[in-house]
């Protein structure tokens, strides 16, 4: 590949990641970007490590091989918690040693540490919370930081399937106990939860760490530190949005998350 001929990939288990893609578009308006949501297998958050790895690897391989991505942002917390390290350590060095995959866990932790937070709350999918990856990564840097994690499995289905009328009572159930414990900030560790950041800020008066507000700036910093990666990505302001399964609801939701109409195309990914 020649300089400036490749793309930035954004991967998510489903469609929540388009909020990260939109925020990246705001920070890097000229970059060529490809989004892939594995809607055929969403949700990942209730699946096994083996299944998440198999689906994630297949989608990442598609973004590298078929879409010429130089760098992929793994916007999905569940995939970042489960599959990212193995992909970076085993698959990438063999298959694409010149390309990179960045997750969302480390940038979020770096941000919390930069802010000097010591007593943090986190809400996430079943897999992300039970993997304990946030606590492990935080403790590596500062063992004194305390993180209280709550598994919040009802939030994604409510967001995806028109359940906003019930959202406040479900959020109360999950978040009020964290508020009572006096957390300094709440990490929203799931792509979809950026959709809830304003409700949570207003309803609980909480300091909320939303990944669509962190990841783009961290990506810009990364590209500055890695000009060898940056110069391979084309600047043509092009977007393409791919999913592995398409329904009317997906199309509507994506446009709602992205804040403007999005043309979703279905592609076939080989999960073999
Ligand atoms: N994208 C997932 C995440 O960020 C949430 C949806 C799912 O469970 O697949 O963890």
C-alpha cells in the first residue's frame, strides 16, 4: 500500500459504535473511515469469550483484508475486554505486522488517571464487568484507585428497542447505589451508553466519562505520536457503513445515533 491510500476502521458488535465514529469524524473531518457493526451477532456482552473472539477476529480480518484499514478502533468495550489483547499479541504480528488495532479500555483508564480520580464507578455489559479488565488495568498504574462496577444488561435492549419510557427507573436501580457510595465519576463502558450520558448527568448530577468524548482526542494524540501510521491513511472525507445483518430498525437506529441519515450496506463476513 502506498502512503495515504488506506482507511481508518471503526468496529463494534452493533450500532452503538456509530456514536464513536461520529465523534471521530468531528475530530478528524478529512479522514477516510469505514464502520463495521456485527449486527448478525449483537449483543456480544452476554456471549462467551470464545464466541466474542471468533466474531471479532472475523470482522477485524474483513476490515484489514477487504477494506484496506491501516488502523482499527475497536469501539466495542466487550470486544476490547475480551479479544483485543489476543489479537494484538498473536494474530496481528503474524497477519498484519504493519497495522494496528486500538481498544477503548486503555484510553478511558488513561483519562481517569489524568483526571486524578480515585473512587470511580463503572457500568457495562455482563462480559465487560465480569472480565474485570478495567480494574486490572487501573491497578497496574495505581493500586490505590477503587472502582465499583455494575453489570447493566437491560440498558442496550431498552436503547435498541424503544424502551426509553422505562429508562429512568432502570437507571435508578443501577446508578443510585453507586451514587450513595459517593463515586467521583461514572465510566460508561459500553458503546450504547453514550446515548444516555446527558440523562445520567442531569438526573444524578454526576461526573460522567463518556467514550465518545475521550476516544477521538486520544486517537488524534496517537496519530501525532505515530506519523508512520498517520501518513498511510487517506484524507478524502469518505465514510462507509457496513453491517453483517440489516433490518429496518437497524437503519433507523443508526441514523438516530449518528445524528444524520446513514446508508448501511450489508456485507458477508467469513467467520470460519
Ligand atoms: N458494543 C457493546 C459494548 O460496547 C455493547 C453491545 C453488545 O453487548 O454487543 O460493550
